[in-house]
C-alpha cells in the first residue's frame, strides 16, 4: 500500500486541479442543461488517462472521484467567494 499511496495522492490532486475550471464554468450554467453535463463529464477521460498512466487499478477510483468532486465544488465556489 505504501508504494501506491504517492501515486494515488498525485492523481487525486491532478483530478482536483483539472476539475477546478470546469466547476467554475459549470457554476455559470443553468442546472441540468447540456453544457452543465458537459462541464462535469469532459475531465473524466483526462483523469482516466492519468490513472492508467500511473498504473493504478479500479480500486482507487473512489478516492480519485472524491478529488474530482472537490475540484468541481471548489471551482464552482470560486466566483461566489469573490463577490
């Protein structure tokens, strides 16, 4: 477990970073519109490629999804905190 922990943390961090701009854009769209769904789903292939490149299997997906959701949430909150 110790050998994969840095890889899991790094991929989770990148999932968070990749999702920040998409969360920001998603927050500007009408809820449940086509673009709202697009902004949620566009980063998924990038995170998938990162996970595969890091050699991680399917068991770490829940941890990476938490990072991606956090990125969407934080990106959506970014503009609201500036007002």
